[in-house]
């Protein structure tokens, strides 16, 4: 009986130490998050190597598919909606949970920017899935258990991988009636800064705010809407084209050159052994039934 009690005491002590260790680990992670110690580096240099718009196995006939209209009568039967392994990945399951949790913020940013939330999420998904697929250890240790998105740092920042110079260009386009990206007088003051505020510092603060990602989603929407305006002004409308808008978001303003029959492309993203591009992911998500109840097409 004495030996049995001692064994029980040892087992109890072991469990006590384990739970104490778990508590210390999560407390340490929480503190590190508050001070930005877990912010991960963006991979802009790596991404630049893939900044050639390309046709992939999934999108080789995309331009032909959209010659008449970008809408699909029965999206689930569309030939481009194949190899949807990303839907079953742990990466997307996390994104799905977070996008559901943050729907009020996302819908507010979509409404303010005048862009469909499904189109905005297509751009954010590309950044997150590309990081998660290349940083499996970080995904499993931090982001998946804590139910948070990766906040990129260095060159591109925040959950949407925005560059400060890109945000500055968006701000400039909002104010400049002579710009091909100009959205109109009613949008000019959407992203104004307060009196005495340093725009450079505030801009950086907005896109790196992990507690309130409103501006990250807003600027993705504004980029896409400004790109739509640029292409419409050039006579090549791309309104509602999830593949093209996500591709341009990945490439940036400098690579947004209006032309007929634009193709899907952007940086490659490997998920469960299948390679997608930014455009592939955005297109397939947009026309999938994922989160359709809260983010309708």
C-alpha cells in the first residue's frame, strides 16, 4: 500500500510538472507576441525570383475561359477547379477558423474599400499559405496552437505582407485625381492621418497591428480596387477577376501593366505536394463553397 501511494504521488508530481511547463511555454509565447519577438521575416527577395507571370497546369487556359465572362454558371464543375488539396490542409483549416472569427473586421474593411471580401481574402491567403507551407515548424509550434496569422516582417509586413511603399502609393492614389488609379472624390479621405501624425510611422503601425488587422484587409481591398480602376481606364476591365487581382497584388503596382487576356500567376505555393500560384489559390477559393455562408460571391 505504501509503495502504491508513492507511485501515485510520483505520477501526480509528473503531471503537475507537465502542466506547469505547458503554462510557462504558453505564457512565454504570449509575452513574446506582445513584444513582436515572434514576428517572422517576409520573403520578398525569394518572391521576387518568381515575379514572372506564368501559366500553370491549373491555369493554362484561364484567358480563354474568361473571353466571354469571368462568371462561371456552375463553379464546382469548372475544369480549373481541380486539385483542391489546399482545402483539406491544416493551413487552410487555421485560416478558415480565423477568417470566421474576424468576419466583422473583414467585412468592414471590404465595405469601406468597396471590394468583395472573398477577393480580399484571396490575396491574404496567398501570403499566409506561402509562409505556412515553407515554415512548417513555426506553423506547428506557434501559429496553429495559438490560432493566429503570421505577421511578416522585413521588406513586407503584417498578415497581408504589405510593403510600406505600396501603402504609400495607395494613399497617394486616393488623393490624386490625375492618377489612373484614382477612385473618386468620395474615397479621398478614407485613409487620412490625423493632424500632427507622421504618415510614415502611422503607415507602418497600421499594417503591423496584429491586434486589429482592419488596415491590413483595407489596404488589400484598396490595392485591388485601384488596380481594377487602372485596367478599366486602359480599356481592359478585370473587375471581379480573383485570379488576376491576386496575381497583381502579389506582383505590386510596378508590374500592373494593363493588357488583353491577362494570365494567372505569381509566386508558387506548395501545399500537400501540389504547386499553386497566388492566382490559382485566389481563383479556387473565390469559386469554392468555402466560407460562402459568411462571404458570398
